[in-house]
């Protein structure tokens, strides 16, 4: 099924209010921030220092987000499904590598490499978020918001 169809079904689910909607909103913000960074570097004469300053908060926030998922969300998925989300953990490392490549290109002031690494980062990020949502959102929707929050916070 396509992502828009799944998202519409999730948005109509009675248990959407809570961790599921919170995770989707955070992921939407990551997608928007990544698109904004891509638009900054794709300008005719991009200010690489400006792009670097704009990218840094996204990189830091993603790092913290991944850590929180691996500490709280993924153990809950394992407990509820019996399957460890190993691909998602591997994705996080791939994303960290993509972030490092973007930061290196921006630090060097290499606009062409920065444009390419940002495009690659965006593609990796968007694919990861979709893969994560398909696995995690249905698990969160199986519970009421109160049950899900209680499990996430131990």
C-alpha cells in the first residue's frame, strides 16, 4: 500500500492521539527541515555557512531522537511483537554516517559535494522514517494512548 493511504487510516484510528500522533508529527518536522536544508543549498549561490548553521540543529535533534527510540520505543516494539527492529537501528547508523558526510562537505565549503550529500541524506531520512512508521505506528495503535505512554516511560 502507499504511504498516504496508511497515513489516512492511522489518522482515523481511535488510538491516534498519544505516542502515535506525536511520533508522526516529529517525523513530519524532520521531513520539512530536510526539505528546507535542501532548498537552502540548491539556491543559485548558496551560503554554505548558513546551510551549515541551519543543518546542525537537525543533526543534533536526530541524534537525540534516535537515542530515545532505541532506549524507549524499540524495546517496547520488541516486547509487543517479539521482533527486534534491527533494520531501524542499522538505519540510524546509516543516517549518522549521512549526517557526518553532509557536515564534512559543509565544513569544507564544497557546495557541489554539499548538495549531493544533502540530497543523499534526505533520501535516506525519508526512506527510514517511512520504514519506521510502517513498523512502529501499528504497534502504538494497538494500545490506548495511556497504555502506550505508560509502556514507553516504564
